[in-house]
């Protein structure tokens, strides 16, 4: 019996054992790798969606500031908004932000942030943008 014959005779016995051992080691490693890849992509996607939404809110705050807020300030001696005017400016910013982000963007944002609605997210970003606009660059 030659060396080739021995290998061919043992191959049907050894091959399943090798596959089982390799499977026990490689399958968990493969699963771990794929989960990290998928979670990393989801994280990157979620971050990109949040950044785009934040950018839209900052754009809207600037827009509302130049149109609504500046017009009111010009018409007042003290140049300041009262509480109801500030509330109206925020309401307009929220409406306009939702328009810019769009229904699909709102749905995606809610999904990636894991929240039911994005109103609080948009509201907090509006407050931050207003504060930043008062502080300046």
C-alpha cells in the first residue's frame, strides 16, 4: 500500500472531523466579524443621518433668524423678541426643519436614533443652534 492509498483511505474519516473542528472555531469568528461589520456600518449610517439632520436644523435657524427674527427686531425699539415671538420663531424653525429633513428623513432619523418621534431631537438642536448663533463663530 502506497502513501497516496493511505491518504485516500483516511480522507473520508478525517475530513468530517476537520470540518467539525474548523466549523467550531471559524463559524463563531465569522459571526463576530460580520456582526462588527454590520454594527459598524449601522453606527456610521446613524451618525451620518444625525449629522445631516443637525445641519438642516442649523440652516433653518439661520434662515428663520434672517427672515422672521430680524424683521421683528427691526420693528421694536429695544430690538428684542418677547416670549411669544420666541416661541413662534422656534415653532417656525421646527416646521421648516421637518420640511428640509423630509418625511423619509424623519422616519430614518427616528429609526436610527431608536426613538418614536424626533420632536425633542429637533427642538434641542434648535436651542443649540440659537445659542451658537448668539455666541458667534
